[in-house]
C-alpha cells in the first residue's frame, strides 16, 4: 500500500487532525491528564467538605473551623473556577483523543476563558505564584488549541495540570496545630 504525501498542503486541508501525531505518540499522557483532572476534582471536593461538623452532638457542635488552609479558599469562587478549568481541560483532552478539530478549537476557547476567569478569582492561601503560573500556561494552551494547534496545546496542558495538582496538594495539607 503506497501512501501519498501532499507537500505544500496543510494537514487540515488533507483532512488530518492537527494534534493527531501528538496524541498517537502520547496516548498514555492524554490518559494521565484525564486522571489528573479527576484527582484535582476529588481534592477540591475534599477541601470543600473538610470543615465538617459534629453530628453526634449537634448542641455542642463547635464553630466550623477549616481543617485545611485551602478550605476557606475553596469556599470562595475558587471551587467554581477550578471546576470550569477542569471542564475545559477534559473537553480539550477528549477532543484530542477523538481527533476532532472543531471540538478542539471550541474546547480551547472554553479553557482559555475559564483559566482567565480563575486568574482573576480568589488566590490560594499557599503557592499563589504556582497557581497563577499554572493558569497562565492553561490560558496559553487554550489559545493554541483554539487556533487549531492542538499538538502545541497538549504539552502546555500537562504543565498547567501539574502546577494545579501541586497547589491543590499544598492547600489540602492539614493545618499545623
């Protein structure tokens, strides 16, 4: 079977998905991105629920004291912002996995908007610089994907997610007593 090379024609013009090569070479990485998103979501839920209350003695329930440094941060707009960023990354990863250029550009736009909103929202009480840097990288990834450059976007998504995981782990650490 002979393959024809169309020199001079763009990949899109030939009907190829721009990020297809990256996805084929990095299928495991695309799966890890999806898993990392699940971990971030779980960590955010744990932080949000960590305030806890005493159901055994409702009359003597102490005032809610956040169990982690991030509990108050998540009670702010951060939870909604992180969920929107997660949704954008998941949509972009799905588009890359299914080789859908249209879905990839839409997901890139969604991710860039969500990460920009998060940059203007509440900052975590620890590692705010890492959080800003991770979101900035995700904005760049979103813009790259929206421009049809999915192969350039996915490594940026990896970097951004790694930063968010580091911040989430830091804010989820128990408060020193």
